[in-house]
């Protein structure tokens, strides 16, 4: 499995999105502020910080806007900061968590050096992140596999002149609609999610069928040598419909729905077992 160019790391069980850019990790400024302040509107708080402190405003051009995936599966441009820039931001936030955050950031830097020596550590640390969130080993392996399947598909889209962001989001929604009958946004709403990553709150079967739709889409895209958004969207529709037909057959056989409102917002370990038992 290739090393992910984007990832989620946890600071005291709060998710912080990051993206690999210019040979280093850049972190979502909004996620950092939300982790330190638990602000309901980190974008507004960040805007006030820049107005309040001229030194931050002067650094404005240096806050790159990079694409990070939201809970609805769509990538959006988000202001990000690298290691040094984050330290400057943290110094300006009156939070008792500021010092622990600096220590956490230093640990991430140390881990990155280790990952350069041994890329397999990236995947193992992703497993450990999910263990900390309370998921069991079966779910974790399905989730890790889904990361590789998703990356293989998006790599195909990139090579076939599909635009990251809006077009990626539309293709993802097409597959989801065919697979589950709902879009990622509707799926997240069903589970009561806000900014959380939808796939991190799927049950085992939801992960399996998500991956099935994407791996079949990848194969059809290659078989058809699809080029551009429209042809890739046709492949995505076929891949989603294949997974959807398989899901419907399973539901008819078991009498149970694959898509549920269950999530892992509370007591993840207990819910992992509960979701697994419901699908046995």
C-alpha cells in the first residue's frame, strides 16, 4: 500500500487533518483551533486572530490553502500550516492545552523522521490511531484495506484528467448512490455526523460494500480506458450499481439492512462489537 498523502492524526482524541505538501506535513488550522479551543466556529476564530495580531496577518500569504477531504467525501481548499507555523499559531491561543499540543507536534515530527526510514510505520501508526479510538482488529483491517482501495481509485482519476475536489466529490457520490442508494452527505446525516470522517463511522459491511463499489469502479475505468470526468462518471455509475445489486441480494437473504444509523461517536469498542453482532 502506498503511503497516504493525506491523513488524520489524533490530539487527545480530537481529529486533525493533514496533507503532504512541499516535502512536509501541513495541518488544517481550523482543526487545530477546534482541538485547542473546542470552538464551534474555528474559521471565525482564526479570522479574529489574524485581525487581532498583525504578525499573523503579515504571514497571510504563507498560509497555503490545500485540499482536504470533508465529511461529505468532497475535497475543499483549507488553510493549513506546517510545523513552524503551527507553533506560531499555538503561541497566540490562550489554551491550557497549548503546551501539550507543542509536545504532541514534536512527537509527530520525530515519527516522520522514523517513517522516512521505514514507510511501513505509516500504516502501523494508522492502525494504532484506530485502536486508540476503540475499534477492534477486524474493523481496523477492513478500514486499512479501504484506504488502499480508495487511493488506487483516486490515482486512476488523477491520471485520467479528473479534477480533484468537485469532480472527485461527484464521482464519489455517484458510487455511493449506486451502492447504498444515498450520497455520502446523506449517509453522514443518517449517522448524526458533523465534521467526522464518514468511513471512520461505518460498520463492517458498510466498509466492505464501499470498497466493493470502488474496486469495481477502478477495474471498469481501466477496462474502458475511461478518460475525463464524463467517462469516469459512467464507470463510477456501473461500479456503484454492481455493489448496490450485491448489497440488495445480501439484504434479501439476511433480512437486515447494511446501512444503519449506528456510529462510533460514543463507546467505540462496545459499538464495534454491537455492529458486528447485528451483521452476523
